[in-house]
C-alpha cells in the first residue's frame, strides 16, 4: 500500500504500529502546503507558548529555505536519494534557549503524506551546546524514515514517526478528529488529535493537535499564539 493508506490496526493488535509505508513507490517534493496539517512552504512559521508546571515554554517552528540530501536503502533494496526540507524548532524555557533542532521532511507526491528523515539536535545549557541527544538520520546506523503526519486522517491509525532505535523511536496514534480549537485569536475547525509515545520512554506521552490550514496548534502544555504564512 502507498503511505496514504495508513491503516488502523486490527482488533487485538493494540501494540501494532505501522513501519512499512511503501516509500519506494513515492516521489518527493520539499515545498508547498499540500498536506493540510503540515506546511513545507519556506517562510511559514508557528509560535507556541504555555506554562509547563511553572515554567514558561516557547517553541518557534520555521520552515527554512534550506534542504538536505538524504540517502537510504528502501525495504525492497533500492537506494533512494531524497532532498528534504529543513524545518527548524527553537525551544526556550523561561526565556533561555534550551534546544535547537533542524528536522528534515519531504512530502510524498502520490499521497501528500509528510515523511520524517531525521534531525540535527543541539541541547543547550547556559548558552553552551552540551549534547546532540536525539539526533538521527535515515540511512545511517540502520535508521529508516517514518511519517510525521499523513494527509488522510484515520481515527485509530498507529505508525512510527521515527525509526532510529535506540536513539529515536517516536510513534503516533490518532485519537480524535472533528475538533474545534481556539488559538492565536481564531477558532479552527476539523482539527485532529494525536498522542505520541516511544518504546524508549515507557509511560511518557505527548499530546498534539493539528488544524487544517495552519498545522500544529497544541503541543502538550504549549498552544499556538501566532503564525505567519507569507
């Protein structure tokens, strides 16, 4: 099946998450807003803010003009080269920059699903980079692309967003749809909710909400406060 056909698991398979997306059948694009929940158009930017147990969190997500060439071998043995868009996330806590990640995404033209190919990560403390924990790249050390979010939202779908264990193994489950969300002074309709977990962090969950035409509007304690679409 093509990536757009991410299926909900059958009854009795509660722990099943899709890992094979027929990526060898995709051609890729690095621009545009063809996926309603995820923009790859350079210049688009989201700002989310919130109070996380007494700490003020700010996350700024920017679609940059930069791209990165990713080379990996598909499950059928084909060597594939994909140019991915660099989307930067900058996180501050109480005004101090604590993390900068440069994520690599590309859209499957046949389905409009957005694939995730890895990230560079800088963990920052007192203005200094202290580690690169969580960094990974498809095609290195056995890592494979995942899907950050499909264009077609099916309630109950489960799939891996990152396939780079033991470094990164985030996975998503579709838990809500048809939601109305008020954020950044607007009310968005037909929004969808996703719960993210990882087998590397048992018991930890992250709740995210995406709305058509804007993208990520809620990320756990942080809510969209501003967005730019030049």
